[in-house]
């Protein structure tokens, strides 16, 4: 039961972070979480953010059901294949390491970093 409340608090923190990040976002703007936001976040907020991404991908895959689109029509299968064998903690640690090694690139979006630094190399490895 305590874990359930801790997860709720973590998710609430992540939502609050996204609300702060989006600040004065217009209706057509989508807030982008960058390395700046990432490096200033707590471990729990980082995990909640990654859990949100993972859940979004799982919902999309479930929605597609037995007739998933081709790789050319959706990034979901490539994302899953590229991160095969990774955990939330290993992705978090990989992001922490990458942003620490590239302090001049803190304006790079976290999703872009995940894609090019983890998914794309993982696709090559997991052929």
C-alpha cells in the first residue's frame, strides 16, 4: 500500500515538473523536456518521466493490437526493439551519463537523446 502512495507521489511530481516546464505553452505547443530539465530533476521524477514514456508506448502497442503498422508507419516497434533488455534504471543511468558527458548539449530533448543514443544503437545490436 505504501508503494502505491509513493508511486502516486512520484507521478504527481512528474506531472508538476511537466506543468512547470510547459509554463506558458500555447495550445498548439507541446512542452519538450530537455537535458536541462533532466539534470535538475530528482531520481524519482526521472523514473516517473520514463515510466510515462513506457506506458505511452504500451498503450499505443495495445491499441494497434494484432494488426500493428509497419516500422515505416510507427516508431513503436523500433523503440521497443532498440531498448530490448534495458530497464527504467539503465535508461535513466544512460541519460545521466550522456548529459554529464555532454554539458554543452543540455538543450537537446530527452526523447531525442533516448532515440539516437540508445534506440538506434540498440537496433543495430538487436538485429
